């Protein structure tokens, strides 16, 4: 650099207050479907900054996706930057409705002429699992299979446990996770039991642990007992059915008794 160029840089440094520093975390986590705010801040020696010498840029996997130089320009309408905050030390990138495809390496870059500083941030995106009991039909005193479907989670590692009340069930199997079109995963888990009369009052549970969850996600349910072929009656209706059956039986017996009595009367007169 020649003497003239050095003088120009020194004048610019004096004019802008220079000593630009940039700060951002090395990693950031977000959840699918929610708004994300990727943090990035900067400081200068003599705030406030002069907008004439200031610009900010965001890159994703090496490609620029947002810039601010008097106005904000983006390659995706989900990206935004708060201009007022940007001129006061914060150039956080806002992404609405973040998707799994948004995971990767971002670069926050601040220019305060003639200085420019850049910081990389790796963004990890997780997806929350959804739990559904897809089979709870059993046969009394016969080996039966309960099925739990866990869908829409990311990353792939997940833990599934089954419970009868507080007792953890041991005869459990889990399918290989399936990849969904959006990049998330789904998996089925089954528990094999031999239900008894006492199990009619028990609460069974499918409990899921995943890094996207602050606490385990649990789906509770009661068994449905199959009472005869192709017919299932919930346990809370079995007593009602027994009572109704008894009434119908008594009515039929009463009618038959009346018919028989009438026939005998007619035969004797």
C-alpha cells in the first residue's frame, strides 16, 4: 500500500471511528415451523455508526441471501433484518417458518468502511415428533399387539418406551425409521402384551424422548377389548352392554312365558 492509500485509510478510520468488532455464537438451534432469529452483533469505537459507511450481509452455504446498504434486499421473502437495530449494533437474521432445508452454515458480515468482519454460525434445525396410538385393540387373555406411530421428527435418533401404569413393558420392537419427503422421519413401535381383566382399568402409555423436546412426549390410553369376531367394545361400555343384554333376555323369557300360558289356557277351555 502506497503512502497516499495509507493516508486515505487512516482518514477513513478516523472518520468512522473504526475498531470494528463482530460477535456471534458458533452454533444456533431452531425448530421447524417456528420463526428463527440467528443472532449477530457488532461494536465500533465511536458509536453511533454513520449509515453512509455501513452495510451488512448474510450468507447461507456461501451464497448471499440478504444485504443491507440503505435498504434491505433478500433472495427469500422469509428473510428480514431490523434496520433500526442494525444501525445500533444488532444485525440478527430473522427467518419466518424455518424448514429443515434451512439448516447449514450461515455467515454474518458487517462492513464499516473500510473495515469488514465476518463470523460463521452453524444452524441446526430440529422437528418435533407427533405421537399417535394406531392400535390398542386386544383380546382378553390372548397375546395382543399395541402399536404407536411417531411421525415428523428430526434428527433421526429417538427413544420410545412403553408403560403399563408405572411399569415399563419389555416385549417391545421398533421398525427402522422412514424418511419423509420433507426430510423428517417416522417410525412405528409395538408392544406385545397378554391383557387380563385387571388391565381394563390400567392406563397404558407410549413415551417418546427426542432432542427437540424439553421433556418426554407421552400418549396415554386404555385398551379396547375385542369381544367377538369383527366387533370391538370399549371397556367402559361393557357393563352397559351386559345390563342391556340382561334386560333383553328377561323380556324375551317373559314374552315366551306369556305365550305359553296363553296356549295352555286356550287348550283347557
